[in-house]
C-alpha cells in the first residue's frame, strides 16, 4: 500500500530557523507554514485515498466450499454425541443442521447429521418395532419410543422433528390400551360360550393373563438387540463429521429418495417412520 509523504520535515525546519524573528513575520511565517502543511496533508490524503480507491477494486471472491469452511471456522467446532450435536459447545438439534441451507454447515456436516440421527433413532426405538399389529406389542413399542423422547435434550424435543411427539406417543399408548381392552372383552365373551377344558375358570384366567400383558406393555422394551447395542455404543462417543460418516448408516440406501424424505416413512418423528435424508 502506497503511503503519501509530505514535504514537511521537523528536523530540517529546526536547523534553518533564525535565532531572532520579528513577531509579525513569525506569525505570518507560521501561518504560511501551517497552510503549506495543510496543503501537504491534503495532497497526502488525496494520494492515500487514490491508492485506497485503486486497491478497493481488487476483491477476492470465495467459492461456496471455501465460504462454508470460513463460516464453520467462525461458528465453532461441531461435535456429535449421544444427545445429538454441539456447535462451539452449544447444544443444537440434529434436524436443524440437516435443514440448514444458508451455508452455516458444510454438506459433509449435514450428511453426518443425517447419519447420526438415523443411528440414534435405531439405538433408541426403531430396533424394537414389532413384526405384527398386536396391540400389546405395539403398546410396548410406543412406550419405548416415549422413553426415547423423554431422554432427548430440550433442543431436540422442541425441534421440528420431535415437537409434539411426546403427546403423540402418549396418545398411541392410549389407543393401544383401548384396543387391548376391546380384545379382552371379545375374548371374555367368546370364552363364556365355549366349552373349554377350564370350564368357568377359563374366562377368568384369560382375562387375568391379558391384564398382566397389558400392564407389562406399558414399560419400554429393554431387551436390546445386537444392532441396538452397537449403535448405542458408537453414538455415545463424541465424534467429528468425518468419523460419523465412517460408521454404517442403519437406514441404508433406501433412505435416500432425493426429496428429503425416506422411502420407508419420511422424516416424521413417529416410530413408524424410517430413515431421513439430507435435502440440498
């Protein structure tokens, strides 16, 4: 950068100043010197401004990838953990990372958030999905889902993926209770008119057995599968985006439908949904 230098030099001016000077002429000389100095500074400022003006046109434009890197550096480190993720030590919902399209997060980070979410949900409740529509089994599944939701951070619970899902899970449990009760009534009625070997005790024993099943179904399923244990272990570790992407995606390729939804149920937070995919 060019620096304008004025003609005024304090050392030279002191060396040539006369020993005795008439006050009037001194004042005039001082005034003239000040004027000269002002003119010099004006010239210097003009020169500097010209240099600045000429250099202002030399702007460097960053590629989108470089802008993302700069943004990530200013934003703080992204770390994935059992609760989801933190950015610069502050908790952030995974779905907010996935849905971000303003360049705050890189494509790699958003893809890692998708995988982290799929892994966490698989470890939390997807593994316990029943193979039938038996209301008792479904109730236990919904109770497992509710247990998963209650363990999430407030940021996750209030995110677009899980907001309102606690109430939804509770309603699913109530619906299952209603279906179980209806099945009990039907079974009791049929047993009353059947000639089973238990005689009069048959309907009573059937009802007690079903009531016990109904009560147990209210508890979350804790009989973890091997898959659930594996994904619990890896999601509990603090990881970078690259480390998350180096681990398997439980949703597989079927979750990537290209429109932000999964082929097995979309991005809904309900337990009937499958994996999620990132939308560009």
